[in-house]
């Protein structure tokens, strides 16, 4: 019977090291206990309460690498890291560890040991240390940390921990963070909402909000509302509603109901009238810039004390949409000089005479988000409004609106906004790339839109794991992309079929002496570690192709392993004056031991009329901008990456012809790819980042590798896309006549619309 590890959920810092190694090795059953005061390992007649001793015991039981004399120093450092609070001390410790790991995979020796888990737990448990580490100033240490942090066992542990703490929340105990659940949540009664504005496409920042809303709704057996915040006819269109619903489907988000703020325009208007009658709102015709200045300086509007009758009269004039009405707005009468500037008489109604995409010409006045959102949340039964903490200053305003209108109270739950380096989340700046034709459309795999990252190969499971792993952090930082792509690799690696490809321009013919007299076909596993992935046909021939890089590395009489075949001995090489290998002869040596060869090489049988190869294009990408974070004053045009798409033309085994759009595979020794589309007779595969530093680093300034035959020469990636391919994902009708064009282009695989009208 395995020992039992009792873990107190309240312990600070949390014993990540002991729980992490227990989850990884399976040498102890983990029991989360809210009532416990200290971690305890009980079993085999002994009881341990010291985390370091527990870690060493579990490591020994699992047969992990023995620790050398250096281990004592690392254990001492791990203990010290837990208590470090001084910035210089933390940086010095991280610098030292980063230097140590520059040429090492693990801390001690060549395998995982107890000190690895002990140090990982200390880093994980100190929020200041973790924050500095995530700033990517210590790439070697971050690589090491990410390995342990994204292990499947670790992710399962963190999920179980979150569930254990959420159970506590369900018992009506205090909840104080993401992992602890929602405040005052009652199982079966929780209602969340995701309220996008139908004015663009969802990006990865929206994905976090959508995923968290669905997560909590499911956690508490509640309901998720998808509500379109359609209060601005100047920016909103029906087609954006359709694409947002498709984006949510791509995220695996399925709301229980779809609503619109416009469903409540009449009700909101009545609340606006009531606010004026109650003396809690007034009409104002102050010019916009002057109003801004007065709010900033705490100066009251000249209309602040106008009579209720005058205010109602102006509101009615606004309702007609007349030139006079368009001069006015309605402001909440909260405060003139509150320290929280969001409370300084915000605008709650404004005039807009453009037709609304749902209500047409019926309304000429529209509520602002700040007025409509809390009221509609209350009307629709929302119990918990999830908002990014950039809205925190407006939380007081949200609650004021609820109280002023007398509607039911709604709880607000804050979470940090998601930002990534080299990444634009501004709709305006993304729109610039589309309109200037630097990208093929809103689903371009270089875009941070939901459809862009999904088309690049991001899985729903990885997105969900990443968003949930953010925990209760309120810090607004620019994250590296490595963590999310590393999680994605963990998801796809166990199930991605393995295939082979050889670059066309670098293919080297090889003659195999002792090979089959004519091509033979055999079935081999698509994935050596997962038989359920299926089998593929492999052609064996005495004439094969290798890549130039492999051919150049071979030495005469060297024994190598041809993967999925056997060993062969290099007998001769032909080299041209430039040093490139033009032909090779080998002797097949199937009796050879593959364990004794240094080189395991992929290959392809040379094509014949009966056994063809598949022409493919392998596409890699760089970031669209060359600066990690654009400032507000920066002109995006000044920071466009010169080349951000790289194409290699290659031959692949014919099994790839069976793939469907959106299928993910691995071209062995090249990386993970997602099949996107067939272009000019060749199948295009987009490279999926694997989270490794080299794969996600900006390539700005690096010249494109010319591996493309002249007849198939590719254009530099940020040459403008003059003829973007037509959409194959969805179709929409124009709603504003021929003068308005919806820039909707997509080559992404189709998804079914689950929200039928």
C-alpha cells in the first residue's frame, strides 16, 4: 500500500516540491486536507513532517538519480529561496542558477533528482521569485522550470489542487482567488456571462475570459450566457456576431443561451428616465474635450444642477436624433471630485443616428457599456461578473449603477489581463495589418486571434490548461509564448502521427546495396509509443533520398541507422566543387545493432510511377512586429518585421495525402505541423511552436533561407498580400450596401455553427 501524503491546502508557502514529486513518481497518495496544519507523509511505520525529508524519501523510493555532494548546497538554496524578499538577493540567486543550467539539463547529474523537485517547489511557492523568473531574463533557468511546471503530472496536480480548494468554496467558506472559486457561489445557482462587442474578432485575451466564464459555470453546475454588447452602431455588424460564435466554437465554448444588450433597450431607457427623475442623472451639452478636462480637474458641469424637467426634455430631444438632440448626452450624477476618476459623473447615454444592425432606426440613443452592463447583468440573472482588473477602478461605478437603479446585486470577480511579447491585441492595430494586406486575413497564423492561433495548431486543451494555470495572479505582465506552446506540445505529442519529409532543394540520392530488388511496402506504426494512432505504409527501396545536412555529416565506412528499417554502412560519397554531396552508396546491414550507432536518419524511397511522394510546403513564421511591447506613441508601421513567413518545399511520404485540414502531425526531426490547405498542387503545413527558446525567439533581421527551387520561389512574407484567398470558413451578406466591405478571409478548417438561429 502506497504511503499517504496529507497536504494542508492553507499552508504558506504551499509544499509544491513534495506534492510535485509525489504526483510525478506515484509513490504516495495525495490527500488535500483543509484542516491539516502541516504536510505529513505516513506509511511503512514512519511519519515524516519535513518537506525536504519527504522529497528525498519519495525520490529514493522512485529510484531517481542519486544526489552528489552538490545536493546539500542546492537544498540549502531551495530553503533560502522560499524566504527571499529582497530584489537584489532574488536576482543574484536566479543569476547563479541560470549560469549553472546554461550547459546542464538538470541540477545534478544527467537525470531528475530530489534537488530538482525541491528547487522547483521553492520557485513555485515564492510569488516575487516567480514574477522575476517569468520576465525571461534567465532563459536557462526558465527552460528548466517550465519543464517541471508543464509535466502532465504537475498539471494534473495543480488541477486537483484547484478542485480541492473549489470544494471548499462550495461549502460557503471564504474564497479569495481563482483557485479558491467564486465568492458566495452556490452550486446550481451560478450564472456567468461572456459579453463581447460584435465589432471584431476574438483574440487570445478574450479567450481567457471566455474559458474562465465557462469553467466556473461548469464548476458550479450553473449557466453561461453569451451576450453581445451591441450598444454602438458605429462599430458593430451582424457578421461579427457570426464570427465570434464561430471563434467560441473553436475554443470549445458553448453558452447555454445567446442574448443581446439590445434586447433590453426599452428597459434601459426606462432606467435612464428613472435615474433623471430620482436626481441621479442629468443632461449635458459640454464639448467632449472640455468635459474631459473638467472631469480630470474636478470641475462641475454648468448643467449639473439643471432641473429634472429640463433634463427629461433634453433626453426626449436626444431620443428623436435631431441636430439639437445630438449635442447632448446623459451623465450619472455621482461625484465631481472623487479620487477615483471613474466616479466623476460618467456618461451613461449618448446619441447616435446610425441604424443599428438589429433594431434598425427604432433608437437614436444608446446606453454606454458602464450603464448597460451592470443593469443587464442583474436582469439576466448573472451572479458573478468576471472582468479583467483593468476595470478595477470602475468596479465602484458598477456597484453604484446597481444601487442607483435598485436592481439585484451582482458579484464582480477580477482576473489579470493577458499580454504577450511581440504581440498586438489592439483591434485597431490588427485591422491595420489586414487593410494594408500584410496578412492574408483575420485568421492569419501570425495573428493572436482565436482563429489565428487555432489555425497555427493551438489546441483547445492547451489553451484551457494555460488559462487555468494562471491562477489568482493579478499582475499585468507581458508573457512569453513558451509556456503555452510547451503545454500544447504536451497535448499533441502523444497522439500526433509521425511522418517524414525531405527538402526538395537539398535531396541527395542514395543507392542501397543489398536492398530490395523492387520497391516493397510494409505497414509500420504511425506512433511508436501509441499503437492507437494507427499504421502507415512505408515504401522500402534500394534507391532512397536523404537530406543534404545528414549526407554531409556522414563519413566513409560509418555505420548509421535508417529509421524504421535497420543499419547501413556508408561506402562512398560524391561531392561537387562547392562541397555539397551529390550521391551516396551504402551497404544494408540489417544485422547491425541500432543501439551502437550515433546517427538515426529519416529517409524516403525515391519516387516511382507506382510509389509517388507527396509535394508539401513547410511554413514557419516569425512575429509580425520586431519590438517586444509597442508603446502608445509608437507607429506600428515602424516596427513591422521585414520577413515573417518562411517556406521550404519538400517531399513527404504519401501517407500525408490522407490528412484532413486541421490534422496535426510530426515530421520527425523537423517538428510538429498542422495541415492547412492545398496550394498549387502542394499541401501546406504550418509549423507548430514547441515552446523551445529557439523556436519562439524573434527571427527579425534573419534572412530567409532559400531552399526553394526557382520554379517554386516564394515571396518574402511581409510582401503585401494582394490577392488573399477567398474564405472557405463562412459566408456573410453585406448589410450596409456595396460601399461597405467585410474583410473576412479565411483558409481555416470549417467548424459547425452550434448557435442556429
